[in-house]
């Protein structure tokens, strides 16, 4: 999950979200600032959400990424896009 810490995904372009329900895994496909593909796989998924309302206008570049913890001590990796949209994945620790 090091990708989510310290804004490591800043300026990456978000391309696709994939889910393996039976395997409790989510894959995030991105493109780094040089155009190289990057796939991040997250296991132990309990929930995932993605908005696409574009409150700040069109865009698919990451402006920030972070990991938080909820009251049940689940990890919540989150990506904020320049469109104002958000991708959030909840995982068991």
C-alpha cells in the first residue's frame, strides 16, 4: 500500500477499477506521469466506492492519495482525482 502514502500517486492518471468479488480483491489501473502502466492490487476488500460526478470538471489525474483507518481498524486507501471525484477501498487489516 506504499503507493497511497506520501502522495506517491500524485499526477498519475486513473484508468480503470476492477473487482474480483470471490477473491475479495480490487485492482486499480493507472498510468504514471511518464505514461507507463501501473496496476495496484488490494486484497482483503470489504467495500469499494467510486464517484464520477465531476464536481470540479472533467479530469482523471490523481491530486492526492492517503490511507486512513476507521473505528473498526479497517484500512481505507483513498484516491482524490482532479475532477473532484474519489475512489475509496475498505480492507481488513
